[in-house]
């Protein structure tokens, strides 16, 4: 997909929504937090999917979007997604994975996620996926 300069600028405008980022790799969650905050979002990060789910269960309407990794110990991204959708049907979720053989885009979309993106991420790719998840592109 090729974007003209205006499309790139629109994608990178960001917003003020609240985003939950879940990944067991602390480097990745720090990087995603920095990128999303530069775009204006309010970001909460968890390196443990069980803890993230516990917070979400207590405050299911707090977040506007969830971004989760697939391969995590204790509770995989797939399991987390199913639990979140049960708690809040229609919740926009982005599944982020670096394991292409393990998980396909089709499988991710069948789970009900809004977007499936592969690691490593860059800011433009992340910004566009977030905006599409909110239906703004």
C-alpha cells in the first residue's frame, strides 16, 4: 500500500484515546508506549497478560483499544482476546505477532480483532493500524 504525503500525515495525527498494550517483552512495550504517547494517546502497559486481564475485568470500559502480543506465557494473546471480547463485545483489538508460521492474519481476524500487524513495528505502521481500528481510515 502506497500512501501520499497527506495520508501519512493523517495516519500520524494520533488521538487522545486510552490504549492498553500487553506484551511480555518489556523492550517492546516501552517502545510502543513511547510511540503511542508521541501520537497523543494515553497508554497503559502490562508485561504480564494475566495482570492485564485482571485490570481489564475491573475496568472493561476504561480502554478504547487493546494491543496485544500473541506469544506470551500463562495467557496467550489469543486467550486474552477471547476473554476481552467476552467482557466487552466489539472492543477494538490489535494483535501484534512476530511468529508468522504460528499465527496468520486470517486466524487473527477470525478471532474478532480489528487489525493484525507483524513485529517489528515502526511508528507509521502502528499509527495506521490504530487509526483503522478506530474506523478513522
